[in-house]
């Protein structure tokens, strides 16, 4: 199929330079808001190609389903509680400690490190520099067309005007500078890969913006996802017996011009069915667009000398349980694609739950760089310790032996009843924290009182409890908290959850 990318990118031919590389390079691909897409839902052949030659984690979870907290957590190997970052507005080096990041570790060990596109969340949470110079050898690259990311460039089917729509298939040649941010990032990353002639190993992080909203993508990609092939969400309304604190009103979707027009009642109204299908179609089309870009990028990567990691910052609800976007503790909002491929690591599929905080220790382990880094202890102040774990032995020995891994996540709320700021509360407004644990079979969540000045939780003041059994309910559509036969498992999971998150002022300097 001839997609316009080929003509837009105009890449130089792949130059092979013979270098004395003894150390493998690292390529980290972060796709913004890409949820775990099951094969039945959509075909992403290029991502699948990486998975087919690597280790494909089918149950990988973010630590918090929103960009800045999740990215800082992934890139420092520490949980949101350790970074005290649940919103977008603080920088860990200023607030909690001078913690080493993943790219910084490689930089300090002789790698040339590059950031292309959205890797750290830009802005205050990375000191307005994407943590340059500590993390990066070169000044982080952002595409020049980023500034149009929210511009009124979506031709509306009804008004025929250019609007700020959610659904935004575009003709790229009619866009500002005749390009899109991810096409620019791809071109920049390819330039790095094909023009480097240093024998220094590299750590290259490439962050693609789509399928983050607005769902703006070259319109040809709609052809890949005909609307009559798009399935509605399996369970499109609020879960049975769900506490309202678990709900969020997806205000960022409601604000878009095309959705605002629908007058959906706030905060509990549901997306009309036809629009659910249209949004799903465009999300899949945007994901398919990024899949193509990943394919082009990978054609410039020497996989015999490169460790490749592909993931996302968190998942995205596509109408499941009546919800859209991220901002929750449900599986669809937390589950991400996670693929590792490394020279010498055999191909496998792993179903054991794992976490994004595991990426840092795993990459360090796979790189073979000598180190003394250990697991973080309570009140750990050391510059570098890990809250996650290396997945290397899991990759090599298979999943059976390590069946009891757990994935922990959390989400803050300003109030028990959903309001405008429930999606993304600022620290000063956070009153409740939803702590969640995922085992192979269950998801268990406690929404408890949270003190935003002392950073402590009170397990005795409870705003909601949830238990979902994935064997009978993979949609998490039926909260079993009150069901008697789950009494023991509930107690067991509550103990696990509390002992994991329990802490007093961890990481205070
Ligand atoms: C590669 O390694 C060989 C032997 O160690 C050395 O002689 C040569 O100069 C190196 N080449 C480069 C480009 O570093
Ligand atoms: C933080 O760590 C870096 C890297 O070791 C060091 O260069 C810098 O001086 C430290 N900053 C502070 C404030 O300690
Ligand atoms: C953060 O940015 C400020 C202002 O540019 C700068 O003075 C400070 O050194 C930066 N902090 C670090 C750790 O780089
Ligand atoms: C690679 O080497 C050539 C020739 O020495 C030089 O002109 C070019 O700038 C180098 N490329 C990079 C990215 O350093
Ligand atoms: C939404 O509300 C506006 C203003 O009350 C009204 O003009 C419009 O027809 C409504 N649209 C729908 C889809 O109900
Ligand atoms: C590990 O710690 C030991 C003892 O403190 C030290 O001698 C060694 O150099 C350290 N190794 C690395 C790679 O930091
Ligand atoms: C936290 O601090 C409070 C008050 O000082 C204390 O009662 C509680 O036992 C502490 N919890 C833990 C887990 O250390």
C-alpha cells in the first residue's frame, strides 16, 4: 500500500558505517496514550513485527494513568508516591531528590543520549528542558509543528468550518508547514540513526504524540478502519456497584468542538453510540498511522546491536464502562503495550503482570553495565535505587516460575463525586487517592483519604472499594466488593495493597 509517508519523509538511504561497537545501543519508543490493543481489535503489523522477534508483555501496567506522573515514574524507576508527582507541576530534583534517570544512567556510562519528541512530559515536571543536560547529551528535539497541535485545523463534516475537533483526519499537504509533528520527529530520529559516525553507543528515545487527542492523522488511514468494521465497546455503561469516585467525566473530550455540540450531560452522561464508533475508528486509524512510522523507524535500526523497547505512558478507555481517555484505575486506562527486543534474548510472550517502573532496571540489566544499584528501601534517599525489578530472568525463563508478580497503580481525585477537576486534579486539590493492585486474576482498588501536604494516606477513611474478577469479567463491569464469596480474597488483596503503599514520608530529604 502506498501511503503518503514515503514521499513526505524523504529520508537519505541507510548508511552502514562499520564501527567498533561492543556495547549494544538502546532505542526506547514511547507512543503517547497508546493502549494495549488486542489483535482482534486492530492490526498493527510493524509493532507486531518487533514483538514477534522480542518479548511481548501482554499484561504491562502504568503506575498512574496520566502523562507526566507516568513518564517521570517510568524514566526514574520510581513510583508517583516517591516522586510526589500526581499532576504536571513539580520537578523531582527540586522537590524530592536528585534522582538519576534512565537516560542519565546511560549517559553517565558513556552513551550518547538523544530525546526526540515527547519523552519526558515537557514543562514544569521536567524543568522546561526535558531534564537536559542531566539526562541528555544533546538538547531534546521537539517538532516545529508542535505549536499547532491544538489549532483549529479539523474540517468539520457538519459546519464545514475549521474547528478544534476530537476527530480530525487531515490532508497533510494542507497542514501548517505541510507536515505533522510525528512525521517531523521520525525524520529527525532517522537522521540521527543514519548519520551517526561515532563509535560511542547511543541511547535514543523517540516519543510519538499520537494517538493522543486530538485524533489528528493523515486521512488516508481511515481507509484501514472502515466504520462498519468497528465494534462498539463490550460494556458501554457504568460498572455495576461502582463507587462514583472511580468515575471521571473525560472533560478533555467534552471540550472539543465536535463533542461539545452533543450536549452530553455532565458528569455522568454517556457518549452517543454513533459517536462511540466514530471515536474508536479514529483512535485505531491514529494508532495505525503511528504503527507505520514505527515501521519506517525500525528499518533504520540494526537490531543485532540494539536493544529496543516499545511502550506507551498509559492506556485509554474507548467507551468501556462509559469512560473515555485515561484518568482512572481501570485496566483499559492502565494497560500498555510493552515489548523488549535485545540481542541474545529469545522470543516469547509473557502474561505475568509487570510494570512500567520495571523498564529502568531491566534495561540496565540487559545492557550489562556493571552497577551496584539495589531495590529502594523505605525512606531511601540514595540517588539511584529501583522500585521496580529487572524482567530479564522472566524473559529468559518464561512466565511460569514468576507467576505471582503484581502490578501497582494509583489515581488521585479531588472529591468522591465526579467534578470538573476529577480527571486531572492539581496537587493542592487532591483529597483522595485510589490505590490499586492487579494480580493475574483480580484488580482490587481502595479509594482512601489523602493528605496533599504530608503525602500520607489514611486507610481508615474509605471513599470506595472495588474488586473485579478477570476470569469472569475482563471488562471490569461488575464490582464484586460486596459479594460474600470473595471475602477472603478481598482481605488478602487489601493486605497486599496496604503493605505495598504504606509509608510515612518516604524520600523526604
Ligand atoms: C576498532 O578497534 C580496532 C582494534 O581494537 C582499532 O584498531 C580501531 O582503530 C578501532 N576503530 C575505530 C573506528 O574506533
Ligand atoms: C545532581 O546530580 C548530578 C549528577 O550526579 C550532579 O551533577 C548535580 O550537581 C546534582 N545536583 C545537586 C543539586 O546535588
Ligand atoms: C531548572 O531550571 C532552572 C531555571 O532554568 C535552573 O536554574 C536549574 O538549574 C534547573 N535545575 C536543574 C536540576 O537542572
Ligand atoms: C560524520 O563524519 C563526517 C566526516 O568526518 C562529518 O562531516 C559529519 O559531520 C559527521 N556526522 C556527525 C553526525 O557527526
Ligand atoms: C445542544 O444545545 C444547544 C443549546 O441549548 C442546542 O441549540 C442544540 O440543538 C443542542 N444539540 C443537541 C445535539 O442536542
Ligand atoms: C560497587 O561497590 C563496590 C564496594 O562499594 C565498589 O568497590 C565497586 O566499584 C562498585 N561497582 C560499581 C560498578 O559501581
Ligand atoms: C505513620 O505515622 C503515623 C503518625 O506519626 C503513625 O501513627 C503510623 O503508624 C505511621 N505509619 C507507618 C506505616 O509507619
